[in-house]
């Protein structure tokens, strides 16, 4: 989950990808064969049951379509089911391992901290193990910036709401600063908005729940934010003097993202929001031929993850992908699934748990607006991980 973006850029990444999938499928198979799962109808909310139930009914059409079009389309369809499977595995984590969920969170947070500094090293030194050195214009990343940024946001939410009480003041400052650094290095509009949601949610909790953080942790968080801003400004000045070309690249990307978020970037070449809209409109014109296909979708048989084929569908937006593949019906069930997650937040008694559910739902919804969140391994695993922490007591 944490290093999957980096894995995708490795020269041997294509070999690791099937091994990754074989590993979690084998784990699922072993659990099923040994009857190690505890399953309850309450493990999933009704929105999840309806959306993936509809996809299961849709599967017969997709399988037939894949035979005549592309088995890659079938792969995309099956990857949609990563989320409920991962969620089921995480819900049973304590039962399967006899270790508390919080221990898995601590391990994951440490890996995310390592990920941030490993990315800096890979950006500084060319180890000749990637398909390209510094592959992203103006971003300190050797993974998939938007996907990695969302994963870090999930990790930050988990850290602040589950593990922070057990950490010393200095460790809290270090980990919190590292998350801010890691998210900032990706230079993505998605990450900026998600981070704003998280910080706003935390400071609202400062007002509503005086016991959310001890007083020293509250002061530490404010100091870290101020220190981060100072380091950010100092880093910009140093970068401008020592590496003006790299500074210009980062500046161009940052300005582009700000223009997009403020609605001023409609005419810019790098407006990724407009590009995603064009992807949907193009797919709709080419493949949705009648009202039946608009209502129930055309399946995933023609979907690709690159723009190399003009007769295939390429969309980087979960909502738009649902509209094309599963129609208005599938889109309605997906929106209802997100709505049910919002409702769960308000069913909780304590404000800290309400805010936790609200934040992970907001991040997931925004992630779905900019990526195919249910297809990408890191994001599907990430939302299952953070959502599983909340629902693990339901089985």
C-alpha cells in the first residue's frame, strides 16, 4: 500500500505487480479454506452491499464483453472488488493475527515516514532502478504523486486519531512534520485540498473536544505548522538560488494547481480537471449509443489505463468511470455508498469519531474525483484500512 507507487516506476515493477496480487489473493484463499473469517452482514454498510451487489449482477455481462473486447477490461472490473475484499481482511485482522489493529497502524505510519525520506533520496541520487530519473515535472516523487498523496493523507488521519496519544512530544513533532513534508512534496491539488480538510477538522476538534489532544500536543501541532511554513519558505529561497531550473518547474506546477483550484486555470495546458472532463465527454460520445447503455453502462471491456489506443476508454475519475461502465444506476449506488459513510459519522456519539469518519469520507470522495480510486491498489487498500479501523467492532 505505502510503496506501491514507487513499485510502479521500478524497471522490474511489472514483475512485482502480479506477485503483489497473488499474495493477497492467496491470503484470502487460505483464510477461506481454513474457515478463519468472521463475517457479519453488519460488516458493510447498506451502500457497500448495494453498489458491489449491482457490480456482481453486472459481472456476467462484463465477462462476456471481455471475451470479445479485452481481458484487460475484465481485470479492471475485478479490481473494483479489491475494496470489499481488503475491508473484509482488515476487519478480521485482529482475529487472524491476535495482534491489535493499533499495532498495524503503528507499523504503517513508520513505513509512511520511511517512504517520505526514501523519495527524497531517490530524487537526489539516480540509482538506475527506475524507468526514469525524476519522472514528474516539478514534483519530488518517484511514485504516483496523487495516489501517494492520498495514501499519506489516510495515514495522517489514522495517526492523529489513533496513535498520537502514546507518542512522546518529540516523536509527535517529527511524524507530523514528515507527513506535511511528504504531502507537500507531491505538489498535487488533490493533496492540498485533502490536507486542508484534515487540518480544518483537527482544529474544529480543538474547539469541540478539549480532551482530543493534551495541551502540550496542541501547542506542538501549532509549532510544527509554523516551523513547516518557515522551512517551506526557507527551502524555496535556497532552491531558487542553488537550482533555478528545478525551482521554476515546481513553481509552474504549484501555480497551475492554484489556478485550477481557484477556477482561473480553465485555459491552461496543465488543467487536469478539464482534461478529466474531456476524457469523459470523449468516452460518452464514442461508446454510449443509447438510453439503455446510459442507464446501465457499457461495461469495462474497452477500458485502458493509458491513452495509447483510440478505440479504448481512458478516464481518471471514479465518478465518470462509473457513469460510462455501470451507467446511472451504478453511479447512484456509488453515491449512496459515500452518503452512507457520511451518515455513519453522525451516528457516533463522540465528536472525535464523527470527525474521523467525516474526514476519511471526504478524502475518499475527493480522491474519486481525481483518480479511479477503487482500481488503484494503494487507494483501495488505503480506504479499506482506515474504514476498517472504524468498523472492526461490527463483525
